[in-house]
C-alpha cells in the first residue's frame, strides 16, 4: 500500500483522455467524481464520463467543452424500496439483467467506445466490468471508492439465495483486473484489488459563508438550524411542526414540488449547494453515505443518522464518524414517529474533531494523470499482505469472535481497539484474579461454577457502574446505553446459555431425527432487571416518548453488545403495551411484523420475543419495566446456534427475575416458539434443547419427536471436538434453509397422500387393488404412512421400494399447491413462483 497525502505535481507532456465510468448508485459517487473531473479539466485534459447519472449534475458544476457525458447503464447499485431500505433480491436480479445477461455485448461496446475516444486511462467508481474491458485492451485502469460491489452483494446472497453467488465471483474477478485502487477513508474490505493507494477525503469546496447563506434564506444568525437530507423524500413522509425543538428551523433537501411543509420547515431549491447549506446549519438529520459523511466531517457538522437496511458500507463510515465524535444514531421508530427533540439537543453537545486532509479531488486527479503517462505510483511490497488482510476482514469482520482480532486497518477495528465496550476476555489468569474485579457485587443466589467467561461478564458489568459519560474519550453507543441501564442497588439476574456443535443428525431435526449435540465453550450471557415504571431508568429518547404519551407505562430496554461486529442497532426499546391487543397478548404474526419494521433492530425479536411467548403460552402477566443486557461470544451465522443461546439465556434470566419455575425441556420448547413464530425462522427444537439441557464434555443424544432426550454420552478424555469454519454463512432464517425444509415437507406430503390414496381405493373399490405395495403390506403399514408425522420414522428400504420412484426431483410451488393444497408445515410458506428440490432432501432425512 501507499499513501497519497501528497503527490508529484509535474505537468503531463500532452493532453490526456480519461474515460470515467461512474455508478448510478447514490449522489455521493457523483459529487466526488465531479471534484476529480474538475481538477482534470483544470489541468487541460479531456474527460468522457459514462454513467446513468443525469447530465445536468455534471454540467451544473463543470462547464467545459473538454467534458463529455455519455449515458450508459453498466451496473445498478442497490435497488431501494425507500430511502432507508434496500431490496437484496431485486438488486441482484436487476444487476443480472443490467450487467450479467448482456455481458458479451457490453464488453464489445465498451471496447469500441474506448477505441473511438483514444482513452489513455480508464477510471471507475466503482463499475466492475470496465476493469476487464480495459485489461483486454491493454489500457491501465484505476478504481476510486470506499467499498466494492462484491463485498456489498455478498451479504445480499444470504437473503436472496446462493444461486446468485456467481454474480459476486464475477464482480471480484473483474475488479482483480484493475491496476490501482484509490481507497477513500471509511473504507470496507476490498480484497479483489491488487494495489492500493490511500487517498484523502474528496470533499466539495465552499462557495458562500455561513452568514451569506443565512441571509439569503432569511435566517437569524443565532437561530438553531437543522438540515434534513435523505435524498428524494417519499410521499408518505409528513413533516410536522412539533417534531423540532422550540425556535428551530429545518432546511429540507430534495423535497418534491407537491410536498407541503410546516412553517418551521423550509424547502430548499433543487439545485441548492449542500456544502454551503451544511456550514449554515447546526446539525444534520439524514442517512450515512459517502457524500454526507465526508462533508459533515470536513465542515465539522454533527450528524444525527437513521440506520439503513442492507447498506453494508454503512458500518465503516459510521465508525469513522463516531471516531471523530461527529454523529449519533436516531432509532428509526423515533424518526418516523417524530420523536426528534432529544437527539437534536444531544447532537449540539458533540464536538466534531476531524482534522485530516480534504483535498482528495486534487490528489486523486494528480495520481490519475501520473498513471496515465506510465509513472509507477505504488510499491508492490505490501500488496500480498494487504489482500490477505482484506480477505480475512471480508470473511470475518462482521461475524468474528470478540477477543480474537487480527491486525487490521484502523477503520476496521477502531471500535474495539479504542474502547473496552465489548464484554470480551482480557487475560483473566485465575478465578481469584477475576473474582476481585467484581467485588462490589454480592452474589445472592447461584454459583459461578468456575466459568471464567461468567466471571469476565460480571467484571465488565461492574465496570459499567459509574462509567464516566462525560469522558472526552470516544465510547461505543452500546457502552453508553448500558451504563445507564440498571439500578446498581437492586437485584440483577444473570443467565448463561452455550452455543452448540452439531456432531450428528442436526439437519434432519424437524423430520424427527436422532441427533448428537455438544455444548460449546462459547456462550451468551444475559442480565435482566425488573423495576416499577416510576423507578425505571430511561434513555432520553424513551423518556421523551413517555412524556408525550402523558403517563408512566412499563417499557422494555435492551442493549446488545457486539453490535459493531454486525450491522445492527446496539439498542432497542418498546412499550410493554405493544405486546397487548386489548386485554390479550398480541398475535405472533403481528409481533413478527412489528420487529420486521426495521431490519437493524430485527435482532430484538430473539430477546423481547421471549416475553411475548411467556405471556401467550404460560399466561404470565408483566407489569414492571425490564432492562436487558445481552453479550454473546457464540459466532453468528456459523451454524452453532447463536440465536438459540440468546433465546435460552434471555428466557432463563427473565424466568429467574419473575420466579417462574420452567423445566429445561419446556423452556427449550418455548424458545423454539420464539424463533418459529416471533422471529419467523423455521428451525427445529434441537438447538434450544442442546443449549438448555446439554452438559459440558457430554453429547446430548436426543430424538426430535419433538424433543426426547435419550442419554448424555460421555466424551472419552482423550478425544476433542473442533468446529472448523467453512466461511459459508448460515442462517435458519435464510432462503436456502427454508427452501430445503419446504422441499422436505413436500416429500412427506406426497408419501402420505400416495399411501392414503391406496388405502381409500381398497376401502371404496369392489375390485381387488392391484398395487404391489398393497399386496405386500396390506392396510396396516399404509395407514401408518398416511398418518406419518416424522419422515425419519420411514425405513430407508421402504422409501426406496415404494416411494422414491414417484417423488420428483424438483417441483414448482404452484404445481404442488394445485395438486396437494398445502405441505402441512406451520412455520414455512410455499412460494408459488419458486421451484423446490424434493427428492434429495426427502431421501436425506429418511
């Protein structure tokens, strides 16, 4: 890698021609491209921009006959359902239509165009296919960006299905043909690139002063001004006067002509210059993208942001902003409900302190010029190490185990390197040394059982007491929220539940298989405290909501440690009344819809869902407020029951806090209901049983019909079990797991219907039944198959002899529904438009 804070400013020997390809995703790409183009034009060069971005965006900023704009679509960015939500499946399908299906014609057309303009250098932000085009033509190529599409789309595959994996591999291969990546601050992992130069922030300069802008807008110098910046505003967003603190004015960017705004909101002109608006304001309310992040950093404007779904570049930009004390998060539900005031007032207390260079446009233009004339701008000395480092980060950053960091670049690790927020192991040598760390706590009931991770959890819990919120040092949001979560003079109930290693049989648990499960050393800890609503410590935004509702009501406040390791919000809060429908608990379906409103807070369903299940299944009535802290070292997305350990630990802690005596097997079955009905993940009960009933150094032998423990098998002392991470992410809520389960239940329905038809024929027909199956077995066996509950109870030889030939390899959803009506599974739904494998999963279970 190299650094580009400065560059050789020697002029080129001739006018150069740059082909600048720009993705149509997001305004931030266009604004930084304009800055680079401006400097190239000023140096006397010719720039041809190929993009789907409207031409006026460039011509309004740069007027020159040496700037040419060509409209072309070579990628699709991310398809957004609204300014806060990406549709992963629609994105991958649109990319396939835009760049995969017409790939050969794209390669030919772009080669011809580059020849026609005699391009000296291909520049891409960050269109993949053009790197391959340039390499085939022998033209050097340079990419500019803080992320690449292979990393962004790889996360989408988890939701959209693995059949789109080839898209990610093709994108990565295209990027590998690029000569240099100019990497911008706030970058994510980009392992496909061979050579990297770190460039400064690319930021647009100012045209007017703060006082000039305020004068033009008719704003007093001492007025508090908020800039509202979410791109184009959806028609459904109705802004209200009472959402702002008294005396505040809000400047609305991107408002439609038909949008009405209250008197304390001002619609800005479509061509309003955002940097000038920023310096005239006191804080911004918006979403995190490169354009907004770079400009609020450069001009030291506090940003109140609302987290977005499936914007996988966001965590890295968020870490950059938080490191320079430049941002706070507003919970989406509070944003949509207009509970803005506590966040805006908190933003005014921030002290943004970014002091890095902001001349990235000039620096990048110089490097492009030097590269075009053949200068070597980079040393290959660290290239291999950097790519390996990025590959490790790409695979593990969002899901790695706390406490096992690799040596990675700053923006990847700031949150853990500079704070002690995560509840992770830090050199606890003995029980005695650990115990002294939480001597302020008195253990009233229970036993540490010599578990060093539980000791460490208590140690970190005790450190939250008296945490100095006024400290100038950066703190993670989760640490700040957790430090005011509990009343330290009252009882706190703590439970621990381990993850599990599936030694045998687990994929067939919902089909009634025999399984062998081993509890892991890695576990989840949950701390719960109950308080009367009048004595509950509330976060400021929760308190504001309570005051607005004119009364004290029980609330649930949850903090999840390790949120920065995955793109989820670290806190969640709700009124307990949200779980009530009149006098009865709300339905599981309504609860699932409630948690699905915000993808970044969907994780809370695993925690708060335990409360609803206890209300619904056991009739428990909760009148107190509840504070819950979750800390887990069970790796997420690795198939070792991270979700089950959260559910079991949470329900165990709540049961202890409320004096509920629930047997481990019953608790596991209740936790399965959380996952099946509140979360909406179609898992069997094996994971929860292993977490609730397993014992250390023993294998839990269980028949999943539904959850019958047979024995605990002692592991010989000379044996060890290791789980090796394949790197393939796993989710019981993911598309592939669900489609396989649907196919399995389809196979069971086909077997049952075939047996039922033969039995019916034998009872209604006067003629003898000619079925070989009937002749050999009579009605007894067939009746048992017609009532088959678990596929694993059907002998393999019986399946091969009687059923296998009639089970199709694949069937479409609509064909199955037309013939069979339903697959008799309460936790999955058949998609009529999708095809399902049937024979393979059915045979495997049997």
